[in-house]
C-alpha cells in the first residue's frame, strides 16, 4: 500500500529552539497512524506543518505524491486534508449546524443543510443541530469538530487529542467510532493522542517523537516493546 502522506527530514526552528529536528514518517492510505510522545515532543507542531500553519526550515512534505510546501494553509482542505484541534476550535456563538456548514466552505463551495445534518446524525448529534456550540459538553464539541472536518470531504483526517476530557467508557466508544469513521468514509487518519490504550488498540502504525526528534516507529507491538520509547514516554503503561 502506497504512502498517502510523506514527511521527510522536516526541521523547524523558532529562534534558537529546534521544534522539529529532521523528522520523517509516512502514513499509508487507509491506515490509522498514531503520533505520540511526551508534552513538548513536537506532535502538534508536526500537525501545524502538515496543514501549512508553519513553514519548515528544511525538508519535504508530500501528499499523494505532490509537494505541499507551496500550498497556503487556506488551500489545504482542497487537497483533501482536514483536522481537529487539541483545544476545541469551534465558533461558539454559532449553532452546531452552522459550524458544520462552515466546514464545507473550506472547499470553496457551500455544504447543503441536508448534507450537514447527515454529518451530525453520523456523529450522534442530529438532535443538537440547533443548539449553540458553546452549550455542548466538551466531549460533544469534539464530535462537532469531527463533523465539520468531514464536511470538507477529506482523504486524510488529522485528529489532535480527540480523547481529551473523556472517561474510560467514552474513550472506548471513541476508538470504535474512529475505526468506523475510517471504514465508512474511506479515510486515512493521523492521530495525536496521550491515551496509550486508544492509540495501541486502533493504530496500524505508530510514530514516536521525543524533544522534536523521531525516536521510534513501527507496529503498536514494536513500539510498546521499544526500550527508547519506554524510557522517553510510555513507562509503566508499556506493559501488557
């Protein structure tokens, strides 16, 4: 299976701070790929490079064989890439439905209300379409973000800590939902997440960052057993 996303030797500096130091990884089409590491490892920074919010100092970034480095952030959705954010980034003064309708405009066309409502039904929020986004609990706001991302009809969906604020039952439901999302919409998913149980259960491949560098990559089983990963991040959570 071919790589849909290729990140090659990406380096990004903020003054004297090296946020990403020669980071390379690939995400194969149809896979769920985990991107993990301790706080400050560079995970969200990598997302911001992929979505062109940051311009790297060096390296190559390709999506479906085409370079993204000349693509401005506002054109990324047209290439088939959508994301959610670590901190929910909704228009809180707008309704849930209106937030999803905004997602379709990223393609330069309006998403119809029927289609937007269908997206909300899919994520289990059809009955909340008219509610203000700010009135929803945090976990449901994350579902609205996913529905809004789906409205842009992506091929690659970047999920930044979707399990944040969820209890154990909610995390289990989220894992099943992401698997179904991948299959139903023929998506490729890149997942940044601190909840190791979720990452290891649903990912086909896991990449590990530490202090802006890639320190490991492989199947969940390989990563779980890697001593560098255990030392840098997983610790006791790396057990069976």
